[in-house]
C-alpha cells in the first residue's frame, strides 16, 4: 500500500547511514584538498578546456575555480552527513538542514 519505508533500527538503515557517512568523509577530503589548491580541479571550466588551455592557466586563474569546487564539496559533505543522521534518527530537523543545504548549494553552483 505505502512506499518503501526503512525502520530507524533496521540493518538497512544502518548500512545506508554508514554509506552516507563515507560519502560525507570523501566529500570533506575533496573539499579540504580543493581549499589547499591541490589535486584534480573538478570544475566545468577546467574540465572542458583543451589540454593547451589547461596548461596555460596560471595558479591565479585557477584559484576561484578551486574555491568554488571546495565550497561545493563542503556543502555536499554537510548534506550527506545530515542525511545519514536523518536515516539513523528519523528526526525532521536533520532532514530540514539537509534540504536547506541542497537549496543553498543549488543556487551557489548556478
């Protein structure tokens, strides 16, 4: 009759929460590396640039793209964290925070 519901104490909920926490940690690591301006630059402007254009970009030109990437991954990390907490606790407050973070991220990325 109803949709698929995951109980708060079920094994499925715990596994799903662990996967969400792992995603949160991975996004946090990517965010920290981007704030340090290290690692691959996950930004459309950089990804779609030709190899020659990428090689000609100075560190100063990459800086705003690293910052945007870092903030986006930070927001993704917070979103996964609060979604994982929601799955474990079924507290609407966690879901509300996660939803607000998604909206903030949506408008920031655009």
